[in-house]
C-alpha cells in the first residue's frame, strides 16, 4: 500500500493509502468513530466503522487519546463537507503509542503555560500554520536574492566587537581573548564580502541583550542582512520594496490556508503589495506631533509612536534621513546635511512598525574615522573595517530584515514570540 502525505490526498481519490500521524481529536457515536488525523502536512477525518474493521480494531480505536501516534490505512473518499474535500474510511490501524493526557487542551490557556509547553504547543493548528509561513518567508527571501544575483556569505556569530553599539551585546568567555560577543548583525562582515563578490547576504540567528519587553523584541532573532556594492541610498530602498512585495506575493500564493487558520485579514495583506512611500524623519516627527504625540525632533521612535504612525496605513513605507546621533556609526552622512544619516527604516502598516533597517554606508576613510571617534569607539579594533575604505572604496548600501517581525506582520500575530519555534526573551530561556 502506498504511504502518502495528506497534503497530496486529492491524487488518491478512491484508492487505499497509508497515512502516519497523530490523533488531534476524536468523537464517536455507536458503531462509528471519527478520528481527526494530522500528519504535519494537513488533517483529515478518518472514519472507523465497526462492520468494516471488526471488533478488535474498533476497540483499539476506542483507546486512542489526543496526540496518540498511529499508522492508518484507509480508502480515500470525497466528502464535500470536509475542509480538504476528502475523508478516509479506515481499513486498518496500528497504534504506535497511546499518548498520556495532553497538557494543552481545547480550552484557553495562559501564555506562560503555553510558553512553558512550547515543545507541545508547536503542534497546534495555529502554531503549525505559523511554522509553515515562516518556512515560506525564509524560502521566498532566499529565492528573491538568488534570482537577483546575491551570493550567500556566512558571517560569523562569535565576534570580537559590536555592530549595533555596545549596549545590547551578549558576552561569552573566549580563551585568551577574554571575551567574544554574539553577533547583533553580520553587516560589517558583509561589507568585506561585497568587495569580493559584489552582492551578498547572510541569514541566521542574531542576538541582542534587549531590555525592551515589547511584542516585537526577542533576544535571539533571525536576520537577513543584504549588502550591495555600487548601490546608493535611493536604490537601496527600491530593492527592499521589491523584496518585500515579492515575499507578500509568495506567501499569498503558498499559504492561503494558513492565513485563514490564523484569521489574518487577507484583503489587508493584499493591499500592502503597492508602491511604498518615503517620508523623512522630520516629516515623521511632524505627523506624530499632529497626532498628539509628545515626541521631539531628535528622539527615537518608541513602540507607542510606531503604532500611532501606522494605525491608518495599509502599505509599508520608509522613514529616511534620521539624525546621525540616533543612528549607527557606519551610516553615510548626507553630504547636503551632514547632521543626517542616509538611512531608512521600513515601517510595516496596521500598527506594526519597523521590519527593516538599512542605509548607505560611509565610504570615506576620514569621515568614518571621525564618526567612530565621536562615538568613542576603539579605532584599533575596527581597523579591518576601516581598511575597506583604503583599498578600492566604493559607494555601497545594505539592509537587515528581521525575519520574525516580517512573519509577525504578515500573519497578523499579536507577539512575534509565535513567529519562531523557541522564542528567547528576557524572561524566557526554556524549553
Ligand atoms: O535595525 P537593525 O538594528 O539594523 C541592523 O542590525 C543593520 N546592521 C542591518 C543591516 O543594515 N544589515 O536591525 C534590523 C532589523 C530590524 O529592522 C528589525 O526588523 C529586526 O532586525 N530586529 C529585531 N527583531 C526582533 N527582536 C529584536 N530585538 C530586534 N532588533 C532588531
Ligand atoms: Mg533599526
């Protein structure tokens, strides 16, 4: 008999097949038991009918508890009422294990309980859908980069110094060096990569000892950093827009089912596939002030302002040219107004906020060096980075996409902790 996966069930209409999986749920009435069987790819109602399978197998079915593991053989039968359009008439069943009482039941559970049981919570329909969307988003990003000539360039995780300022570094003991730091972003290394390969990206876990307890902060999150030689600020934003719209279309194509399970407003997501506007930091401050915020020119944006700024927008937009004091040392200064950095944050709509940070990079040796001095950085430690401005410096730009933020916005989850298998936050290191 053919072992199949439920996602391809329609190919086996009328055939007898074998499915291996878990029992999500069960109900019975007299001579008939209905088992909701899931195999990771999808779910189906499997019907155990006493006259078909005999007393012995029927009794086995009665023992099944939620999450018990089974091998079920059955005949695929069309059923209009079923979500997948099919049911399975059981012909045989083998029980692999009868599960103990599953801690996560249908009732509402508190979030601490769910996070303590994350290893089991992952099986729920919602979490299964989020994991599938994560898979698609990851793949779509790589696909876009591959189609557009980027080389994958794996930057290190253990690093001797900071990329995004020293306040959020995780320090680990490191032999004779004393300490190493977990990477906050591979960007500085990618800048070395473009001088060899032109366009590069990395994609992996990054770490920030963030004290922020918002719905958008993790201490370990995944970032895709892209970096491009001969690309300036405006073009950099255009490429980000292209990438994000590519990802939206990809998810809409692959994950309609999952978006529905998550009750995502799909019309809203479709609206986001439109040209992205650009506003300046100064304009942003004026908009926020007009909406009643106390924010002043020179302040960074907090979670509250991000919500306020985006509550009436449908399409992501860029906020460009921030005061250099609140942005990173490596950003190129605007030659028309050297108090500003040639950078942009991409802000997702619907009260979400920042999903990408990017900029053109300072390519002048002396300007960069004095910027680093202003930030009290130890020049010697970054000499390798400065070297890039000595040996064939070129205009270049890049950006970093926060994977969980992108997934969080696209799937409409309240907190991005659900967008990663095992979230790490200030108060959460287990399981
Ligand atoms: O804006 P950030 O700090 O930019 C950088 O790290 C640059 N070096 C990237 C680059 O130019 N290559 O971080 C980039 C993105 C943010 O826009 C956000 O989406 C995400 O990473 N991010 C976080 N996601 C979850 N939890 C956190 N604590 C995050 N901090 C940043
Ligand atoms: Mg940022």
